[in-house]
């Protein structure tokens, strides 16, 4: 068994509302280096912790987390459409293992996923199908959220499962860090917005385009005096990253959901994927971790970070 971890921020606004070219090139170089490390590692399996943004999961049945035995990308923004090469047998074995170890996991045999799942997979592998993958989607945008301690425990049990595999396993965490795009809340939402949040699957191309345009428009003013969303918080991001790198994942149990929303933005809860990823690798052995990159990028509505780790 050999385990590698990559946690990356994602942004749907890449190529739609880019910062200065020097910053884009800087990020591209970091991604290229990370991808080269993944290709050299040549994983036999990818465990992918990712969020959803009301593209696959809705309030008609909103799980705290779900494993897919089959998944298809909706191709939102510039993400690749099509099927992921899900290892359905391993996914089912993982579900059974989680049940046996106190995690009430949700299961989907036909899950739609969005850029939150596929962007990082594409960046690290070049496609949606190069390596077998098990997607684990963690609710990160639709309150109420389960406590962070539950997410850490989920990651630990997944890590115990990985430790029992005689394979090279890549763990991916995608989402965060601080950011708050214009994602609506169900509470007090107008009727048509509430209906979308409850049962908005398979929207028309026109609806999806209008939704994307709202996010692009938000990126153009994000961080300015015209923006009403919570600004990026580099101090919070860097403190969070250091906590993970130092192996102090359990300390995140004490973080308040409300305080994270106030300090880092409502969508900062996508860091739950990073918590699960680091808890997972921590359960497989001694971990060496590092921060590869960080920059607060208003144009992408993202505290943009890349973190790596390996388990001995």
C-alpha cells in the first residue's frame, strides 16, 4: 500500500473571469507540477472527496455524504461532461466497510456530479476516465451541516479501508477555501428558487447559462465595495492549511459552523472535503505534508490553495 494526497481549491470561473495572466500562469505551473507527481505515482485507485453545488443533490433528498457506484458529469462551466470510470465493486465494498464501522453512508447507483467533483480530477489526471475512482460527495453548501467531527470520522474509516488495500491510492480533496459565491439559501427563498433547491435536476441549457452568468457577474465585483458576499480571508485559509499540515485534524472538530460561515464565507464549508481527505491519509500511516501554493484570488471567488501529503 502506498498513499498520496492532493487537496486543491476549485473554481468554475477559470477561463471566464481570470486574474492577471501572471497569476494564471503561476497557478497553471503549480497544477502541472502536481499532475506530474500524480502521473509518476500512477495510482491504481482514486478516492475523491468532493462537494456538489445543487447539480446532483437537492433538498428532496439531501444526504450529509454519498458514495457513487456510477457517476456522470453534468459538464457545467468548462468541466468535462460524461461518465467517470467509477470502480463500482470497490465503492460497494467501501459502503459495507463504513456500515460495519459506524458510518451511516448514503449510496447512489446513478449520481450526477459537477465541476466540484470533476475539475480537480481533470486537472490531476487529464480526463474523467484515466484511473478507477470512487467519488464521495460531502454536502458542503446546503445547510444544515453535520458536525466536522462526523466528517473527520468518515475520513478515518475510509482511511482504514484504504490501509487494507494492496494498491497505490490517490486521495483527492476538492473545494474551498474561503469563498462565498451567490449560492441561494432555502430559508426565505422565493418560491421558484426554493423549487430549484428542492428538485432542480436536469435544468434547461438556458437556465444553466443564466445561473453561470450570475456567478461570473459576481466574480467581476467580488472583493469590491459593490460586493455583498463575505470577502476572502487569507489568514483563515492559511491557519486552516497549517492545522492540516501539522497533523492536528482533530482540532477542527471544535470549529463552529456558524463562525466559519461568518469568517470565511458560507461556501468555505467545502473544506470538509479536505478534512475527510487528511483524516483518511492519517489513518494509513505516518504522514508528511506540505503547502504547495496559496493565493487569495477575487476574480475566481477563491482562496486558492494546493496541499500535498504522502503516507509512509
